[in-house]
C-alpha cells in the first residue's frame, strides 16, 4: 500500500473468506507496531455494505455504505480521544489500471470541515 507520493506506508493481505461472502483485510503499518483487520460484507438484510474495523490499539469502527459506479463509500461515527464525536467518511475507488484507492476522512465539527486520516493505493503484488 502506497501514499499519493508513491511511498510504501503499509502492507495488506486481502482474501475472501466464509464462502467468498466476506472480504478480510490484514493491515500492518511500516511505521511501527500498528496493525488492524477489516471485514467487509454486503448485508442483504439491510441492503447495504458494512465494514467492521478492529486494531491493536483497541480501535473499533463500524462503517455502513453503498457501492455505486465502481466506488464503495462508507460512513461511521465514533468518540474521539478527547471525548468528541467524530464523523468518518471512507471510500474505495476501483481505478481503470486495476488499483484501488482508499480515502479516509474525519470530522470533529459535525461535518463542516474534513481532514484526511489516510490516503492509500492498493496494488496487486507481482
């Protein structure tokens, strides 16, 4: 996984599990001991996509979203480190060259302003 400047920022292993119904990602940052897992699934009962993210720092997020026009867009809410409500936007863009861009943005002012938490590019290993 690379940032927009082309630097490697992490490693991800992605696989289909549970009868190809769940996309599991195992992520590890190259900058330290940060690791996490995401479980992405289409929830037919709710007619939406969901992502469950957990990490080795006790972080847990549940994203809900939709897939349209080669883009998977999620939203979530959490409580930040200073006990402030935090809004999240997470998007995956399937690009023509076969790569996938992930853009994660956060807001602590109810969505008036957004900061980029992560901007990365997935590409298949050769």
